[in-house]
C-alpha cells in the first residue's frame, strides 16, 4: 500500500488564505489564494520560499503541510528489486527497441509486445518515443498462450488460452468468449475502498482452453508491457485491459490530491489522477499486462533526478522507480484575489529514473477553481 | 479480398463481380488488392474502405470520405431513393426532397426507444451522412430474399428497394439484458437487390456461424446478424463476498448465419 493516505475532509489543513483563517504573515509557505509576486525563473521546481525562521521549504517528494503541522514524510517507493540486466543477446537474435525483450526469428513483430520489427522507433526532439502501432493481427506470446491484436481503431485483444494459463480483467472489457473458457471472480482486498474510489469492484479471471477477447470503449492503441521477474509498473486506473495470470496485481493509493473549501466549512478532496493506481509486478515468473491507451501512447525514459511535467489525467503508466507529486503553476499576469484562485495549471511532476508513458486523448483535469486548502506533496511556480 | 473468376474478380466480402483491373469492389467498395484479415478465432475484419472509394447501387452511387468517422455521400439518381434516421444527416443539396416513411406500431417504437421517424430522400441530388463516433462503414449489399437484423440506431441508410421493419426480441431476459432493448431493426430484400450501410463503432468483425455453432458475445458488441442466427442471453453471477458482486450477461449467438461485431461498444449496466 502506498503512503500518504489523504486526510479526511474537515480534519486536514487549516484554511490558509481563506478569509476565516488567513495565514499569518511570515508563517507558512503556500499563501494559497493570495496575490504573490512573480517567482524568479531560477526557483522553478524549488517549491515555496518561506521567510527565514519558518519551516524549511518543501522539497520535491516532501509533503505540503501547513505551519505547525508535522510533515508526513512520504514512504519510499516499495522495495522492488530492479529488473535483472538482460543477458547479451546471442548473434542473430532480435532485441525489441520498445520492450527490450530478446527473441529468435520474431517474424513481423516482437513476440513479447507485438511491436513491429521493421519500423524504427519514432522519437521526437524532446525525447518522447511514440509507441509503434501494433500491426493488425500481430501475435504476442505469453507462456503457451497467445494474444492476437485485431483492428486498428479500437483494437481487440483476442487471447487464445492454452489451458495452462489464465488472464484477469475488468468484466466490462469482455467482448466475446468461447465455451471452453471459464470465468470466475478474482478475490480482491479492500472492496469497500475500491467501491468508494469508483474502481471496479469485480476483477474477473478467465481460464481454460479457447478464445476470449477484450476491447475498451475508445479509439486508441493497445500497449503490451512484458513484466520481468522482480520488476513492476504502476498504471492509472481504468486503463488496464488484461494481465496474464502470472502477473501479481495490487492497487495502491496514488497519493495525489488537493482539497478545496466547499461551502462555508466543509472541505472537498480532489484526486486529479484518481485515488488509486493499479500496480502490476512479476514476483516469480514473467508477466504480461495489456493496457488500452486512448489516442496515441508515448513513453519517455527519465534519468535519475530528471523531471517532467505531465497532465495527471494523461498518465498511462510509470515504473515503480519514478516518483511523482503535484505541481501548481500560475501564469504571469493572471488576476488573483483573496477569493479567487486566479489562473492555475495543475501538473503531475514525475521524477526519474524510469519510464513514464502518456496517452494523447485524455480528459481535462477537474479543477473546481476554488482556493486550495491543502494538497499532497506539491511544488509551485508563480511566473 | 479477391478471387479470380475467368476474366472477372469476385469480392470476398459481398461476392460482387468486378473487372480484373478494379481496385475496389463496385458493389460494396471493399479493396480488391488486399488480403482478408482473419483472426485465429475466425473473425474477419470488415474491409476498411479507402478514402474517396465509390460504389454503386441502382442508378445511384455512394462515395466514402474520411477514415476516422467516415462520411457516406450519396449521389441519387431521379429513380432512386434512400431512407435513414434524420439525425445522421450531415449535409444535402437543397433540391433533394425529403419525406417520412410511414411506420406501424408507433407506440411500441416509442416505448422501445426506437426512432419515431424514418426519413426518406429521393433523387436527383446529393446527400451525405455520418455518425457521432470513430468507426467504420459496413456496406452490406442485400440480395433478394436476404433478411438481416441490426442493432437499433446502427443503420446509417438503406436504399428504397429494401423493406424496413422491426422485430421484437424474443424472451423477457433477452430483452432486458441483451443490450438491444425490445426491438431490432430488420431489413429485407424481397424482390430486388438493395443496399444497407451500417456504422459500427471502432472496428467491425464478421464471422459466419455454422448450423448449431454458437459464441458468447458482449451484448453491446453485437452489430448485425442474419435473421437465421438465434440470440439468447446467458447470465453469470460474479460475487465478491460481502459486496454482493455483479451479474455478467452475454448473448449466445447460434448459427447458421453471419454475425457482425463492433469493438467499441456501450457497456450496458447489468444491475
């Protein structure tokens, strides 16, 4: 379970900057909702700059907490072993530029992720690599079973189960199945929390021998993520299509939230990228996860300490080694007052090392436009 | 997507005959120079119609424009007509007259959520249609005596030679959980050939079921079927202990006949 459980509304931070409880001068860093001078460009990503003698400025990864309240230090990322280094590929073998898996005589596409072998990775000048579209009818191997990707607009994952393997999925992605495939409920912990968070309450497992197919409800791409033993990824909720039975599934708090004042005294908590993340790992045997990206999918590999701002709702997946927190950006010249949030842009600040992937068709971040009462660890920039 | 027959080539989608040098089928617009794409499980992808492909019906023609949300632009001759649901009209020549098709059972259609009004248009002139989401046009030439059922609101247009009716879905459970409501559109080519164009969301796949062969399909993914294909609902309870769980309803389609499926569908709440 991830750290930083959100504070229940009404029990969290005081109403800084609100007319009822303005932040005392010289105390506290955020001054939410109050006019602030422009932040020099060299303070980008440096967090707030409180007056001398106050609490130290929050650093990336440190929580945003009001004065006088203890920082709830985030827990370090879960201790997952780094994926073992790939052995040197023998001569004549093919190493996929997308998933890094080696194979012999792959044919037209990588058997581990379906990426075409005859196209070069498309990388833009900023470092994002576009997912090579899986060829129509390409096959992906997992164990003795295969998954065929059919279609190009809203592609279908047509899984042929061999009898020894299984897959699990959210039931509303099921498209068709043959009689030889049996389905049953996968036991999940925390049903109450999942229900409150709007996550699917039921995860379904399919086993047996035969075909079963899945698709999502929007135009996009299927992203195949082979999971090596000891590694894992975190995925934004509702993007998973299927995972192989060898893949371990868990769900963790996203730790990304902010609170606003609702009415006179009530606080409302917002989760711009959802309250939870799906976590997939491969503790004993290699696993396979298929995601559905709306629009196109792009991935970027961040170096240690390298940062990137992305829209919270555009996150597709990230490596466990990538940490993230909120980042509030205020453009220069925007009107602000003690009652107005002015103009702010909400970002997710990702910090390497590791991969970060985004989808191009994402829903806008929901921001009610009210003064912030508090948030999860965050940085801020006033231009 | 082609089979040579003497000096002609046969379209594998609609079995229309075409000159050997044709790039696309004159009857349905399917490309003739690409092979069929069939999955291991036996589903064949509906042909992706090339941008600006043109095909003919009666004395009129249809040109397909666009690839994400394709437009069917109809050039009507004076002796031809078409019918459609009015909300799929994109544009038309001012001179193209439109009317209303007399329908029976208006009260039933109203209760079933089906369109109250089917609009007709006659030539000469041009009129164009499109739907509201990414998908494919599925061109289905209907030969005489062919009967085809389509999910409600899936049809884009049909030629005036096609008889239009609707059929009540048998069985209360099938009506409640089959994702179709109580009725399906039925198109019949009684005495002469006709043309039916559907819009499928996402990608469209077709499979021909042998007699007695069946498959379980998500109700929302059903797009069309030959009237000979039977449809029933099968349910499974997925429980999660204290939280009860949910019901999973799928339609069992039993052959013989063709079955069309769309990959992007509305998931109908089951409980």
